[in-house]
């Protein structure tokens, strides 16, 4: 593909010498699990996000499971979650022993709103999971006013902010994924939990280590879910570049708009005070898959996400909602992620828009 969907390699080029140096230092140091690199990365990410605590875990899915349990969301309790997100968001609720209750999203921001959450609240509801989908922050402050704990799934939103607060500091607790293609991606699996709540942090720390605080006494049935020293050491090299990379993503989004993309497809909307981190730049089109194929012919990679929403996945059949989720269904059918990366140039954005426009002209020809 001449323009790939992601470009994870180019932004790392300049950092390769530092990455190699840190890799060698960890290998030579011989500490691989919960050592000084994880502790330092946790403090550095906490300072960046603006929270008191960060707890490194094995991946973003475990982060949600452990964070829910640390919030006290116990067996059989109900947790509201959007159906339009990656499967892991709901899967982690079930792994925690709780029951996912699927809600709809706003068609413009693609995120949950107070209204879509309120529509499915019951006396059983114990928490709300709000996903900062595609890197656009969800309205967590408003959701917290509903009086329930809010878990912010910031897996896709590292580097975003809302009203001056960073993604990861918007809920009662937040979770990150460092999956390689994410905005802050490591070199394998990795994740983290962020919170200002001392008790939630303390319990999450125990849960990631088999439910123990001292490796001798085991208070809970927990998990073996730690961020590796190697990954933490490398993430420490990447974190200082996150803001520059997100600026690059926002410039690419601006270039798409400046090239007139909105004439041909539906563009993502964001909350008024949001600074999105555009993990993915997802547009809508009534013939999204046909448009994807037309772009592929021009060497441009695009991808539809979450075509089958979570409430219709086989593993979630027992949690299927009684009511329809119309915005979810429409987005699942019509969304298309266009190339996005910190280094996507204005010229590349113009090339993509020209290809989208050419597809539109071709269709008009067919229909006319
Ligand atoms: C919204 C969302 N939540 C959770 C996850 C799970 O993260 P991980 O793959 O690190 O387990 C991901 C990404 O994979 C995601 O995109």
C-alpha cells in the first residue's frame, strides 16, 4: 500500500538508538518483573496524565478487569458499556464477574452520552464504562454526575484531553493499552490503570500480583498481570514524544478537512473542549466497503471497524439488550477508518481525499 492505515515505524526511527540502549541496559541489569523501570514509568505516566497513581499491567483488557474489581464492582453487578467499541471493553466486564449492559452512542462523537447511558440504568447498575473511542474523549465529567463510578477506557486516547484534563484523568479510574499500534504503543502487550483514588490504586496493585501485597499472604484471587520491565523501559523512551505525535495526528486530521473531505463522507465530531488524539480517523459513508475497495485500488488502505457490534457477538448473546441501538447499528455498517499516523503528510491527506472524490464521481456516473 502506498498509504498504509497506520505508520508505526517512521515515528520510531529517530528513537532507535535510545531504544537499543535501554533494551541492552535492562538485559544487562537482570531485573525483568516489577523492577525500577516499571516504577519509574508509572510515576512518569502519572505525572503526564495528571493523576496520583498509575499501575502497570499486562494489557489493556486486564486493566479494565482489574480496575472494575478495584472499584468494588462485584460478581453479578451491572456495568453499562457501549456496544460500539472493541470487544475487549465488554469482555473484561464479564471476566471481572459482572454483567455488561449495552448502550447506544452519539452518532457524531461515536461515544456514550448521559442520555444513552441513562436510558439503560437500573437499580442494579454499579458502574459505567465510557470509551474514548478512536481517540476522542467521552463526556466523563457529566457521566460522573449520574452518581455511579465511571471507568474511562482510554486505550485509544493516550495524549487526548478534555477541558484541559488529559484522557486517563477523566473517570474515577482509567485504563490504557500499549498494544503496538496504539498512540503510545510498546513492543508487545502492555497496559496501565490510572486513578486519583488511593484505595482503588492499592487494591489494583494487589490484584495485578495474585491478590497479594507482600508475596506471602494472598487476600484475593487476583491475576498475574504485570507490565514487563523491558516494555516499561522502552515506553519511558516513547512517552516524551507522545504530545508531538498527537500534534501530528491532529495536523493530519486538519489536512483532511482542509482538502474538503467533508464533501464526500461524514466526519467525526468532538466535544467542544476536546483535543482528540485521533488514534483512528473514522469517517462514515453509506457504501463504506465499496469505498474501501476503491481506495485499495489506488494503493490506499482503509478499514471498517466493529462491523458486528458487541451486543450481536455470539459470546455476548446472553447480554443482548431489549431495545434497539440505532446509532450503533448505523455506525457499524457505515464507518471507515482512513490512513492516520503522526507522520501522515498534508500531501498524503490530499491524495486520500482525491481518491475518495474520484470514487464519488465514479458512483455518480454509474447512478446517473
Ligand atoms: C477501546 C479498547 N479497549 C480495550 C482494548 C484492549 O487492550 P489490549 O489489546 O491491550 O488488551 C483495546 C485495544 O486493543 C481497545 O481499543
